């Protein structure tokens, strides 16, 4: 695929607001001409040049550094101009409008990265890693995104694709030449190759799951009755006073969000208003928001006051039925219970004290376990939910193909399953991708990237 490069795009590539340096990026066939007009002379390829940036009337707007990358040896595969100016928002807007007046148009979100993909400079998984690298919330996620950008993930996917293509070729050749009178379906090589491919997919699925957790993390909602210690637990996990804590029930009335790191995995924790019936319209709105947030959680931590057991069943019935729940019995420093984890009649239960910190390590270990997260190594790559979905579909088709081989002995059905598995894997790198999917992916990118 090759991008439609008839037009030239431009964008501010640095964050909004004031800064020491701001970058305007231009990509497309007019980049060379814009460089001549703004700088007076195009910089030598891939060499920084300091000089004045002039408007259409020759007046100096700013002085800075310019870089010119002739295509195809650039990020997008097109001619690319970068103007590194002082980082004032008005100044950068003037440079941007100047580029537009000279024949460029404002880039859409992610359009520069999309051109890199369409021009074959990066595959789709690598292109997504660019955005993931920018958005990484932990050091481990940064390293994993960098490995994805360098092609670690894509290489493993392509190795599986090569194996699938070879297997498809063997099966379809046997179907096309039945006169050979060879029962290819009885060939041990076929079954062994299918098993090898399934093993590769399972291994990659495990790595992708870890990568997704590194990227997206786990969203936890703290729920419970007023004054159970939800805000105290949030503060204990955060290590600082993220939420206001008082002896007065109902102190928390709105959602309080914090992002933490659990051994490199992002934890998105949401403290909520205590679940209660109240005539106070503000408190009632807080409860409504708490219930809505629970429906979007990966897991609910139901915080109970261990000194007041109460009716746990009634409280559990107030929670969404399809969201996993861990019961947290807080205030064991007052109840005298031992800290730790157990699986009791209420399900997963952790006993702890948010005040003293006893039992917090048991909660952290429990969260690692339920997330399926383990220490990541040098081969870890960042992955997205769509990658996991594609790998799972590829696995389903390989399992189906194995069933066709063993039970129906239908070469045509086996070949179709192999084709579908190949297409699913091809979606990861962009070899088989719809325009709608591309639009969805790149619309989440930054302007100028």
C-alpha cells in the first residue's frame, strides 16, 4: 500500500502550551518548496541548519533549527521538514499558518504516522507502538513499547505467518493434485506443524497479555458503606494523601482517581462515595456515579469495616453481577484479625489495616495474581486488546483446523481454517486491515504524530 501523497500536511509536533522549544513538522511533496520559502535555502539532507524563519513578506518570525529529510529516507517515506522554533503557542501557530499559506494543510490526528504505515516504513503494530511509547505510564511500559517499535512483536507474528503460509501451501497443493494418490491428511508432518503453530500462538498470547497489562493496567473501584475506610485504603496504596479522610461518614462524594504502579503494571484506582440511601441530592449523585463506575471496572474492591460485619450478602447484591469482586476487610488493627488472604464463603478476601499497613502486601500479591501479571523480561513487548483478539481468533481457527484433520479429514475445510488464521494474524501487522480499523487506530494518536 502507498499513501496518497498528492497533498502536503503539517502539524505542531510538540505539546500545547509554552515551552523552550516547539516543533512544526511538514510532510509531503511541497515540503522542499516550503523549506526554500521559509529558510531561503533548503538545508542539506539530514543536517541541522540554524537560521531565520521568514514569512511570505520576508519578515523574520523567529530563529531556530531546521532539518530536511528527503523521501523515502524519512519517517513517513515522503519529504519531511522540521522547524524547531521557540515554544510559544502564538509563534508556533504563526509558523503553522505560514506552512498552510505555502501549500500544506493541517494534518489529521495520527496522519503522519498513518503515512509511515501506508508507505511501508512501519507495520501497523510498530506504528501503534509509537503512540504507546508516548502514552506509557511506567518505565517497564516504555521499554516494552520501544521493543514493539523495534519490531520484536512483529517479528514473532511474521514467523508464525511464514509457518502458516507454508502449511497452507502444502495442504492446497495436495488438494489441487489429487491424482498423486497420496493421503496427505495422514502425514504426521501436518499434525506436528499444527501443534507447533498452536504452541507458538499460546506463547505469543501469554506475552501479549502481559503487554496489554503493561499498557492498559487494571482498573479497580473501591466500593462499600460510608466510613469503611475506602479513602484510607486509597491513600495507603498511593503512599500519600490522595483523598480526604475524616471520621465523618460520607466525606467522599465524588470520584477520586489515582494511577499507581504495581511492579510496572499500571493500577487505575477509583475511590467512590459510600453506598447508602440518602435524601441529600449531592450524596445521592455520588452514589449514582459510584454504581456507574463499578460497571466499568476490571475488579471491585468491596471495603468492609471488620469491626462491623453487617449483612455482606445484601451489600454484594448491590454490586454489578458480572464484575469480579474482592472483599477487603479493613481496620483489623481494631478487630484483632490476622492480616492476609483467604478464599472463604464470600469469595476472595483480604484482611488488612489501611492505617498500619498490615496486609497491604497480601492485597498487592492478590491483585498481581488475578490480573495474571508476572515479572516482565527483556523480550516483553507492548500489546493492545485488538492484538489479543486477533491472536485468540487465530488460535480458534488452528484448533478448528486440527479438528477437521482428525475427525472430518476434509482438506478443503482445513485449508479454510488456515486461511482464516492467517488473516487474523495479518490484522496485527496490517497486512489484512480494513479502512475502518485504520481510522479508529490513528484517530487516537496525537496531532503531529
